[in-house]
């Protein structure tokens, strides 16, 4: 081959090789760009201390909605029942609108009846049931966040005699032998004082106040006491009941009309007026604590709602849509724990999910509830634009 021809041939081969290589590099860049386009993150600042993030992962597909709350700003954490007395239900957006909340998510399991786990609002303990599952609370000064197994305790004390009685059941049915049961107004008709019991009715004589070292105290005046085959009506107060002819009945009957007593309740955490429960714990001390082998039923892919806290004290409220193949596949419990941790949660627990999973931002439902419309629920978590008016003292 002549030198000129050889040079042109080598140049042709080199140009072809470069073109193929250039095509490969461009193709790789396009692939990386395509991967980037498959995840879209949109952040919106709602108010000082509150941001809303929408994460769209097209490949899975999955849509995640995150509220990040800085409680050192003016925004505050709050919980809400659908109505002052149960049973009652309302949409999360209705509860948010009623409270003038900046944002909200659905709360504990229970849908249209009652919360399943410990729940307290504005110093009023609704129930302490569901012990053993996690509870979340924020101190009334918004400075401390608590998450873990709460220890609900209710007592009534007589300051004059320094006697104290433990209330064994609080809005959880009639007393057994050796027990005192309490029934407060928020439980409504779901729980009623029993027939054939010795009971005392207490009327509040002051607001709930934080107790030292923890819990809430509220003063009451004895209104009526006695034994009867008919239930003692609450009439806006608290009724305590015991089985007749027991030491507990004698203790209740020692209380006389116009006597002042103090009702105390605590979850074991200081400064707490509001609390909400859920299950299971997802993240504890920065580690995922959900069994990755749990697959069926509640553990399987579902819409999810969760609450968590970051290492720097930011509150996280997260909703992940599900049950819509082309819109969003819900995560398993383990997958949801990974999502919570990816958002910075060092502690996180699961709230009600499925068709209940709803996030409201500035009055708008921003996700797509899997029922096709917003489900009515019994309680919600709110983010308020300032101090909680229900906790004004």
C-alpha cells in the first residue's frame, strides 16, 4: 500500500473509532441524564420552619410527600380528634381547616371509631390503651420530642388526707374485681359507666396544668357518690366506678360532695399535653428496627403515613402513596423505614395507612388517597402557624 493511501486508511479507522467512542460517551451521558429525570424533587417553603417536599420516582413508580418542621420557629405540633366526643369521624382536611392548620396528616389507627393507642389532647387523656406500641409527643414548649413506649398512669388524690388511688382502667370498660375504672367526656358513648356499681362523679374546677416532674394535674370537686343498679351519668364530668362491696368501692364512697380532689395522668414524659400512638416503630437510634422478613398483611406494600424526628430535632411527617400501579406503589414496613431514614429520621414510627393516608398542605390534599377520595378518620396530626390555642393557660 502506498504511503498516501496508508495514511488515509489509518485516518479513516481512527475517525471511525473516535466516532464510536464519542457515541458511547454521549450515550452514557444521556443514560445518566435519563436516570436523573426519573426522580423529581420539588421543595416548597410554606412558612418559617415548615417546608413541603414532593418526591416523584418514575422508575418504581413512587410518590413521597414530606413535611419538615422546625419546632424552634413559630410553628407548633398539635393533635386533633374528629369531634370533642366520640364516636366521630372527619376528613383530615376538615380537621386542618377547623384548626387553621398550615398542614396535617392522618393520625393513629382507628378510622371512624377511636384512636387505637395512647392519645392525649390539650391536657386531656383520652386513653392509655395499646401499651407496648410506640407513642409520640412534643413538650408544650416545643423544645423536647419524645418517642418510645409510654407508661400511662392515672391517679386521683385527696390533698386533705394525702390518700391516692390508682385508676386501673381509663375509658376502657367496666371495672373488674380489685379495680377502679374512669370515664371522661371525650370518650362519649363509646364507653359508659357501668350498672350495678359504686360510683363517684367529679366536676372540673380548673384547667389542666403541667405537673412536676411529669404529667398533668387537674382539680375536681366531688359532685355525687353512691351505689346503684343504674349507671351514674357523667353530666360533663368524670365518673369513677368500682364493684360494690370491695375495698375500691369503700375508697370511692369515702369521697363526699364538695370535696376537692386532684386527677393526675402521665405518660412518663415531662411537659406533655398532646400525644399520639401508632405501630410499629420503624427507626430507633438511627437503626431500622422493622423485621425485613415481614411481608404479608400490614407488612406488605401499602400507602403509608409516618412521623419521625431528625438528629437536629426536626419533625418529619411523611406520606407515601400506594395501591396505584402506574402512580405509586406503596412500600412495605421495611421499605417505609428506609424512606424515613433516608429523610434523616433517627426515630420514626408508623401511623395509620392504606386508604387513610392523607397529607394536607395549606388546605389542599396533596397526595392521592388510595380510596379515590379522602377517607374519614378519627384523629389527625396538625402543624399550626403559632401557639396552640387549646393549650393557652
